[in-house]
C-alpha cells in the first residue's frame, strides 16, 4: 500500500501517495533501524531475584466508546485470524460478515503455543477463565538432540519472569481456541456464511465475488483466507510464488495415559514442559493440552519428494507412512511417539517470503493472519501475530469518525504492523533453519552453543550479554503490546487525524519517518 505516512482527514483516494517505500516507524518509538525494538521491557537485572507475584488471570482494558460511524466489513476466511478480527471489529460497533468456504469450522488435531503477547490480548477479551480450563501453562523449554536423544539443555521461565511480561506462555488445542473465538464473535453479533467460496475480490468496487455468481459489497474487505490466500494476490498485485523449499507438517494428539504406561516416555508427563527434539532436517516437539489430558505433537520436516495431488492441502486423517519418513533419523523415544499415531493432520507447505504490503493500493482491502504473514504452522509466533493483527485493526477502527478516514486508518495499520510482521517472519524462518541443521559439524556447533547458554538454567543466573544472546528477539516479541502500539500511534497522530489536517500540511518529525527499501528489510534483523 502507498499512503501518506502521517494520518490526515483528506477525502477519498486523493490522499494516497506515490511512494511505495515510505513507512512511518511509529511503533518503534522513533527507532528507525530495528523492527524488534518496539516496547522495551523493564525486567530486574539478571542475577537479581524478585518476589514472584500472582499472574493476572484476566486483564480488563480501559473502557472505549464504540466507533462513531458503523462500517460494513467482509472477512474472507473463518481462520483464527479471521474470527479474531471479526470479533475485534464487531466489538467496536461495526457490521461484520465472515465468509467461510467449509461447511463448518474445521477441527484440527494440532496444538498451538500462546506466547505472552498473544495471551495478554486473549485475557483482554475476557478469555482468561476459559484459558484456565482449556490451556496448559508452560514454564520450561527442554531441548534434545533428535538423533541421539541427548539433553542439550533446559530454559526455565519462572513466576517472576512471566509476571514481568504480564501474561503466561500457554499451550492450547487449535480447535479449542477456534471455538472460543467463534463463540465470542457470535455472542458479539458477527454474521457467518458457511459453505460459501470467494473466487475474487475487487478493490475498485470494494466487493467479493462468490462461486455462485453473487457479489457482495462492503466498506472494507479483510483477507483472512490463510496461507494460500486468494485475497493476498489482489493486495500485492503479484502471483503467489513459493521459493521451492518444502516442509511437511504433521500434527497429532494421543492420550496422556499412553505416556504414563511407557517407562521411556513417562518423563514427558510434566504438563508445563515443552519438549523439542532438534534433528537432521526436522524439529519434533510435544506438549500437554486439554488440562493435561492429551499430549499434542508436531513434526516439521524438510520434504524433497515429489508432491502428489492433495499433498498441499490439509489432510486430517492421513496415515503417517504416507510421507515415507526415514524413522531411523529419530531417536528411540521419538520413534515410539510416532508409532503411537494412528492418523495425523498433515500438509506440505511451499515456503513463502514475507508479504510486501498488507493493504491494497486503493486502501480498501487489508490482510490479516497467515494471509498477511504466511508462516507454516509449527512455530510459536504465527498465531500470536494473527491475534495482534486483529487487536490492532479493531482498536484503530474503534476511533473512526467518518468513512473518508478509512484509507488513513488502514495506512496506520500497515505502519504499525508491516515491519514487525516481516522481521518476525524472517527471524522465525532463520531460527527454524538453525534448529533443523544437518548432522555433522554444523549440528555439533549448534548444540555446543545451545548448551553453553542453557547451562545457566534460567534467566536470573545469566550475565547481561548471555541474557541478550538467548532472549534478545524472543523477549521483545513476548513483551509487545498491540493495544499500546495503537495508543502510541494515536498519541502521536490522533489530534491531527481528528482535525482533518491535510497530510501535505503536516510537518512530520524527522525521527518518526524513515524510507526503507524492501531489499533492506533483511538488514533490520
């Protein structure tokens, strides 16, 4: 998208600028070089112990009035990102229609990680009590070598660490979170159309075309149609091309009782531990969900074989031997866990690059969720980014006073979200590649490095240099507060926005604006 960097009350499309590379780094508090430097988190110095405090179960945000004007939003896709966005917009008083291709919400076998930045928003939405019932708290990451099974190390997040982040790191089943968000949206008044396929979107008419020939119009169209988004092509003007590298994702769940019955697997029964095996070309991880009743696992594996029909779509009852994995590359406990799976949910993903723009040229179609940042499942930031997208869009459009302000608010959304999502996308991909490096000298060096930094056990024992090396980017991701980012943007630009001052008349402070070439985004990491 190309909009003026500062908000303005200019009417219609005349507010759009010709520059594609100008981006206001408002979310960085003036920092124009590092998209991870959003909200510095004030923690006690490493080595200084603090008194653990009770983790807040539910955070209630300050009250806000609903939007002064009611807009009509069409959300394409009933994904977690789509449901969350629909709820956040409807909560602010807008009419929201969700169009979903399937006959009902698809129930996945997989589990999700909810890092503190995501949990904080879910708490703000009143889901704290439900999460207490459905989710499991994580306080330890355990890393093991996937080939030998040898322990690399543990990283513990104790109460004082998590209390400073104001939210917990949780495990939850995908289907449970999806149901919670769907119920929230329905209760708030979101309208749903299932079994309805969108075959096109038009930014000129702000409409979507349905398979049966029907056309629906809105004030804003939200593309929440996932990794293979149709709407993404309308926004970027480019055909979605993968890089060629492919990953197989498999997820499945087994009863916790099966672990208890096996002497070699019984040690995995801790409900607060996330166990990760780092193997040659794969990461295999597992954790408890459903209040400790189930153990959910996921395999992320390089895939070099030719793909067959249906491989690049989710298969929800697929036999595990379909993909001809070399099971001997997995240590014996992993082999046992794999053999316990009767069927898996699985799909092959072609790896995609970060999206270059989240809003179309005419500022009427916007991307959220995996449509905006196509990261394959299996990591622990993709869903968090989706929830942040929803909260950002909802908070911004809760402040709209006139329809002519739509382009500026969508410009603000892109200003706040683009750099963070792109940088997180790149960082998570590179982090995953490090975890999946081939056996041999590279893997030995990786394990040596991880053992050195994990030897401290928890963050309080680390010196400052080691603390930053281990937690640097992760901590900044965890401490991000999407609501505060909108508040910060509004404190900078709100008065100008409400006065309707033309963007050409605004003397934008130099430290709040920077021109960033798309080719330079990689250097921001």
